[in-house]
């Protein structure tokens, strides 16, 4: 019976053995042909191979097929454990293997899009926020008198925010001396030299941001005048943000400065209502003070009526000087 099986060919499913060779195992993907025509161009062949690799990695992610070597010697060294607020470990071995598969699939999808722009990624594919990164070392040990962190960050982070907005990147200062003594930095970051960590979606943005940072470092080291000017600009910007900037006093003639605003014309006196002088320097009378009116016939008529009234009631008539009204001066 065994001879007939050997001569007639294998029937049924082949038994799996620990000594069997799995390198020649066929990969069957639904919807993908296994026989290719010989008329394909090199670009089409490359696209087909990339499509197979992307489909295989997508299938592994969907069924959570993460291969972890059973032999400990074949495993990669584990990084320091990271736990969440509940005490659960985040960077487990399965999580790290899954991240490797996602990174590999992302690289293949980027190659596929460069070869075939009409390619549509899988539905569960989400491009990572930051894939490209670079470290720019800050020579703080060689030049301890220069505050590179302050030059890059600027007043309230305005300088580093301007670089991020212009280049479309994310910049973080890491390494020794990057955190305050009161704050505890991660062990991995505290052992590294001081550097600027740049991340972005593409490599061009990372290169542009690294060039900006390198220019700031070079000018600060080679040109002290530029360093002093940059510090003055940052201090002025900080004073503007804090609201402690003092306007310069007026000097010279306004004819020499036609664009300079004359604040004197905006001053109004509260006593006379005029402009150009303050209330303490006003030479006019206040509205509450009444000026001495000129003598007229009406005023003498009123005086005669007043005297006749006093005679009727039998009162003594006042002297002539006392009849004059008293005015405050």
C-alpha cells in the first residue's frame, strides 16, 4: 500500500514534519494570479511584487499574526519597559513586532505610490504622523558661554515655532540639560548629548529644519555680533509679549520725522476744553469762576430798585462801595 502511494503519487494532504523545508511553500492570496505573462515590463513586475508584499503584511495585521521566535537567543534585546497609569506595560514584544510590520508596510506603500500613483492603499492603512527624523547636536560642551537652547526656543518659544511653521516639522530639544532640575527626564534621554530632535512626514522638511538649526548654531559660534543682535531682538520681543516695553520719548523736530505721530495734539484740557496743554498749565478761568461783567444801565437800575426797597422797610442804605457785587478772582 505504501509502495502504491509512492509510485502513484501522493494522495491527500502532506504531513508536516519538523524536518520539512518551508522555504518552497507557496503563498496563495485570493484574487492574485500565480502565473504571470512574459510581456510585463520591469515597472509592472515591480508593482506586482510590491502588491504581493503589501497584501501579505496587511493579512498579518488583520489576523494579528505576529511571529515571536521561541528561542530566546534569536530574539532582539528588549528595551526598558514603559507602563501606563494603570501599571500595564505598553511596549510588549507583540506590540513591537506589530509596529515593525506596520513600518515595513508603510515603506512598501510609499514605494508603490512612487511607482504607481493611482494605487489605493488598504482601507485599514493609516500613515504615521512622523516617519522621518533627524538629530542635530548642539555643541553646548564646547561653547558653554552660549545658550543654544535659548537661541533656538526664543521668547516663549517664538523662534522654534517659526521654524516649525516654515518647514512643517516638529522640533524637540532633548539630551543633557534640556529639562529643569525639578523635572525628572527619561533615562534614555538624560544619557544622550544635547540635541534637537526633528520629525516630519517627509525627508525634505527634516533636511530644511536641520539646515535652519545648523545656521543658527554656526552664526552664534562664528559671529558674536550676530549673536548679540539676535539676543537684543529676542529680548525686545519678550518685552512686547510681557507688556513692559517703553515707548521712546520725542526728540528733535517733527518736520524731520514726518511719519512720527504728534501726541501733543491729542491732549485736551478739562478746564477750558482746548487742546495742546494739560489742565494744570491752563491760563484760562474755569467754568465755575465768573468774570466781572461790564457796567451797564440794567445794573444801575437794579441798584436803584434795591435802595428804594430798603427805604420802604426802614433799613439803612449801604454805602456805595458795598453795593458793588463781589466777584471771586
